[in-house]
């Protein structure tokens, strides 16, 4: 895999929380790449470091040692301001909860990153993303007036609207029922297929991971192995086999 | 981002309204003070200008060392009459004269002066006084008094009244009742007007007058006449223009109004000071509540500066609204003050309320400045929210209170020393020192508040800990930490909404209240047991639970 086809990667990434007797090694010398235009899922048992990996590669948290790259940019070389600008321009986020600003309506939440940058949303692209996410008639609603599934779709639309290099999703369907979750993941899959969007998603749900092109398994902060284009059953069986 | 700030203001409008009241009051006192005193000055300005408009020149004594003007020889009256170009010569004799009511009690005199004047027929129209009832004192046994003293003490034309004078107590008949322009008296001063001969006798001014008002013939150049008179005046006398006399009169009024100004501005200062604290506290709470929201903003690309500006912009909106309302309320306060002063016998000549541009500007600057200044620290704190807080429950490490305690204790100590020194030591500005010492003490004590709250919470939690065992002790611990941190403004409140993953075994349920008030204890019954909120500073409730009750279900997020 050459640099052009890599949207993000970590090299020898180590992340240590705390010190002394409370020291926890969340990432242990991990090296991993994420291919451009692909939907990658990261799985692993609790404490395997999958969320930590997401935070560090997305520029939300700093590695203790090693390097994280988005495109060709090494995150460790950036100061807080440059890192913020990188997140604004190159990264989209979908979190498990609290994705939206409660005082802004759906449309304003979607254009938030563009507004923060002081720019104008590309109207045609905005309409396309909104249509893809099935939000056309919900744009003037506040988050409190939307269902959980709709809220997550708004978050997904926000992540896509600035055409980021890469979208990171942390258990995006974790708080949704299976129908709303399937809907959201279907939209995300659609964004990868139609728009060539790169998505990296952390999940513990085999059904969610089955939407991905590639599922990477972590354990104790290390790479374990991966499956290409698996079904939910394959993932489930694989998790059992590696003791997750 | 501006839209975000505006929405933020709307979302917290109840809490912000309560805070804004303090700013409104502070600004209202400041602007009310200015409106009130400006109006007083303006009305006196009008009054004196009207009176002195007819007077071209004044002959009066020359002030020595700022004392009261000395009197001048009565012979100057004839000299003035003989001066070419002078049409009317109206001498005046004044002194101190205190009226006595029907029960033998002196009227007034506690603060405002008790003034005595002379009246001469030539002075008609050249005095600020106007006859309301009866007539001017034309005989030696007559006195004209001000209408407030008359009305307040049931005195009428024809009554006899004792007057305390430099020559002793004498009895006069009330010949008339006068007003000061349209006011009943002059800022609470009582007035006693006598004929000139009487005034000279009772004020021990035989052969003397206090001043002489001159009206010149039409077409005469007053500068030439003034120069001519100045050349012939003896030492100790001078001739000034009517305008100069007006200015001197106004200066005296300003001094009288000055004390009102000072008192009101002190009240305003206290209100603004308290308002600043309330505003700062409110913003701290709002920032703490919005940790997740601010972190989300940071995550999606808002710089620390932008987050700071959102909070400060909210303060600006509140500051402007509160200040404008404050100026409006200030005008109402000025109207109320005017009515109150009139009711208590401090007569003020009628005039419209004067709202100068300066008043509005000062009100806005004070209100806006205080609000912005108070929001700066919370705004900087908002900018420090790490973006990763949007993804997970980032625990702010329990901050050592050591530095805060040291700083708070020092500031409190300084304040106490200032108060004590001010009270004990014999120095010039003792009062100012005590006052500022009290303020410093206030600041210091508020810095120590988290410590006090923590100890109080520990003490108050003892019965619960006894009563409820493990869950009770956890509650106590929660309360202790939360109390300390809440006052410290570190993100506490938002944790109430974020405990979903921490379903413990003992019936610890996540608190779903958006806003936890007060102790953050979030008591709720869950499976018949005391439900607890995640303790601050611990990884999760499950961890706590594992530590305290050896649960088989250790939390997945425990280190």
C-alpha cells in the first residue's frame, strides 16, 4: 500500500495512561494503515485500545510514542491550533452520543464545521448528503425533536458535508435500536460506495462491523488479525475463536 | 459562531436573566444617580439663570481663603445709585435664621442650611423666591417663610413664629409664604425673609449689606460700567457679572448635590461588584454544563480562541441587554428619588429628567465592562476543554486545592488586616481603607468557598454514611467532591447525563437528569436502593463498586 492510497496510519503507536501502579498501556507498539475510499471497522474486547486508537489517529488525543498520520501529515508535529485546523478540514466525526449542539437545528448542525471555518456550505453537495441521509424534511428540527437514528444521521451528514479526508465513527450505532442502526450503517456504506468516502469505525457489534470492507481486530493494544469483507456470522465466529 | 452564542444565551435565559438582574441593578444605580443629579443641576441652572438673567452686575465682598463672603458697606448702595448707566440697585442682607415650630422645636437645621434673607421692593423679580400666600415682609415685625416649612408645621399667614437669630430669639408675624421657583424650598434649606432694616439688625449687619444686584439701563455696555465701578470700589469689595454670580451659585449647589452623588455611586459600586461575582459564577456553571458541547466544537474544528469568543460573545449580549435595561430602570430610579426627596422636604425645582449621552455611555461601559471582565476566566476555562471530552468521559483530575487555599487565605488575611488597620489606626482615609478591606475579604472568602464546602459536605454526610453503609459512604464522597468542584466551576454538572454505560450492580442507575442541581447527589430510587451518580474523579461507578464491594462485574472501562 503506497502513501497515496493511505488515508491515515499509525506507526509504532504507544499510548500509556496514568503512571506507577495505575499505569495502563492502551496502545502497545501498534502499526496500522487505513486505505482511502474504504470502510474499515476496528473491533476488539473492552480495553483492547480501539477507542484510544481512534482518538489518537483522529488528532483528539496525543500518542505517548510513535507516530500517527492523516494523509501525509504527522499529527505529532502539529500544535493545538494546526491540529484543530486539520480536524476542521480533513476529519469528520460521528460519536456514540452527544454528537449535536442542542441549541442548533439539524441544518445548522450539519454545516457547523463549515460555519466554524467561516465558509459557505456547497449547496449542491449539502443537498446530496442530506438526501442520502434521508433528512430532507427534518432540517429545521432541533436535536431534541429528532429520534436517536435521525440524530446520528445528522451527525453523519455533518461528518460528510465538509468532504473530509477521513471520517471517524465511535460506536455510531451503539445507542440505536437495530433498525435505526442498520439504516445509519447503510447510509455510511452508501457514502463509501457513492462518494468514495474513507470511514474508520470502532464497534463491538458484529452486525455493524459487517458493513465494513475490512475488519481489524485488536487485543491488549496490539494488532491481532483482520477479516476482509466478512459477514456478521464470520465476525462473530472469529471473535469467539480469538477469545473476544 | 455568533449564532451559536446567541442560541446559547437563549438556551440559558432563565439562569442568565437572574444573573443579569444584578448587572441591571448596578447599571440602574449608576445611571439613576447621573440622571438624578444631572436633573437637579439642570433645574438649578435654569432657576439661577432665570433669576440672574435680569441682573447685569453684582457687587459683593471678596472671599478670603474660601470663607463665606464678607459683607460690604451699605454706603456702596448710594454710590451705585449715583453711577451713570445703573437703573436698579437691589441690596441684599443674609444670615442664619432658624424657625421654631408651635411646640418650641427648631425646624430643620440637621444638614441643610437655615437661611435668612432680606427683601427690598427694588429686588422684585431679581430673587428666585416667589410669593405663594400673603406678601413680602414690609414691616419690621414680619417674616416670610418657605412653603415646605409652613406646610409641614401647619403655619399660615398671620400666625406668629419664633425665629432663632444671631441676636437671640425673636417673635415675628408670618406675612407671606414663598416658594423657591416651583419647589417648596431649596434642597431642604429653610428660608426666613425679613425687611432690609430688620435683616441688618437681626444679622448684626448695621450699615452693611451682603451683596448688591445692579440692573443697567437699556443700551449701556455692561463692561464699561463694570470697569468704572471696579475702579471706585474700596478694598474687600468686587463687581462681577450676573453670569459669574450664577456660576458661583451653581457651584454651591453642586457641593450640596455632591453627597447624594457619593452615596448613590457607592450603592451602585456594591451592586456592580456583587453583579460581577454572580455573572462569573453563572458562566462557570454554564461552561461546566456545556463541557460536552464545547468539546464537540473543538473536535469538529473550533479553535480554543473561537470557543473563548463564543463565551465572551454571550457575555457581550447579556451585558448590552442588561445595561440598556439598567439605564431604563435608572431613569425610573431617578424619578423615584426625586419624588422621595420632595416627600422628605428636600425641595428640587421642577424640570424634566435629564438623560445625557454621558449617562448612557457610562451605564453601558460599566455594565458591559463588568460582564465581559467576569466572563473572561470562565471563557478561558471553556477553551481548555479537551476535544476528546466529546468522545469519552474525560475525568478532570481532582485539582489540588492547595494553591487556591493559600491564595484565598492570603487575600482574606490582607482584607482583614486592611479592615483592622482602618478601624484602629488614626489615618486619613480610614473609611476608604475599611471599605476596600471589606471588599478584599469578600473576594478572599469566595476563593476559599470550595474548601469550606468540602468540609461542610463531609460533616453533613456523616449521618447518611452511617445510615446507608456503602451507598451512603459513596453518596457522601460524591457530595464532598462535587461540592468542592461545583464551587470551583470544574465540569461537574454534565456528568449527570453521561453515566449511561455505568450501570452498576447495587442499583446504581445513571442519572438522566439534564441538570443536576445543588449537591449533585442525584438521589433516585433504583431497585429500592439509593441510586448514585458517578463520583467525580473516579473512572466509573463500576470501578468504585469493585473497590468497595468486590463485585464480580468489574467495569469495562476500569484501568
